[in-house]
């Protein structure tokens, strides 16, 4: 791992008050490199030979979700998609564009959507996630 990347990852763990463990570092490295939401299965296969067992990966991901370092970007048909929360604000995640043709998902880091100001009676808004659907250049 390059030292600059290692430093960034360690800073992320420190700011979330999480111990710098091997599996956490590896998962963050994969999330940073992917630059898009990934399923736990994708993360496990990206680990190659160094992979810990799947349960450890799931547990580590959930642990980073609880600490706010990682967000569940959205829930797909069969699996949850995880990504680094560094491009999100406290109440709003950056929007995502999903291609209805091939399912490819792109992060829209530079687009901000105004926050909903009201919720159904008795409901409390905690987080806003916006998903746009359409066609990617290959499917259009
Ligand atoms: Zn988010
Ligand atoms: Zn497509
Ligand atoms: Zn994203």
C-alpha cells in the first residue's frame, strides 16, 4: 500500500475513533479504489488471497457503518451496497445515478439536491438519499 494512501486510511480510522486493524484498512482501500458503491461480495473478491472470511468482512463493514465512516448507499435486489461516507453530509448522501439498462451505478459527487423540508405527520427525517434513474452512454 502506498504511504500516502495508508496515511489517508489511517486518518479516516482515527477520525471515526476506530482501531487500525488489517481488515478495516483493506476494506477502506477497496472502497477508495472502487469509487462507487460495492457489495460485500465484491469487496470480498477484491481482497484476493489476503481475504479474511466473509463473516469478518460483513462484521467489519457493519461496524464502520455504525461509526459513520461507511454508508449503505442503497439496497439492491439481493444485496446492500457500501461506500465511503466522506462525500456525504450529516443529513444527506451524495446522489447516485443508476442505469436501468445495465444496472451500473455512478456516484454524483458534484450534484447537490435540496433537502426535503417536511415528512409525513409523525415521521422524522434522518437522512436523505437521492437516486436518479436513466441510461448510461453505453445503453442510451
Ligand atoms: Zn452517504
Ligand atoms: Zn447502462
Ligand atoms: Zn456514491
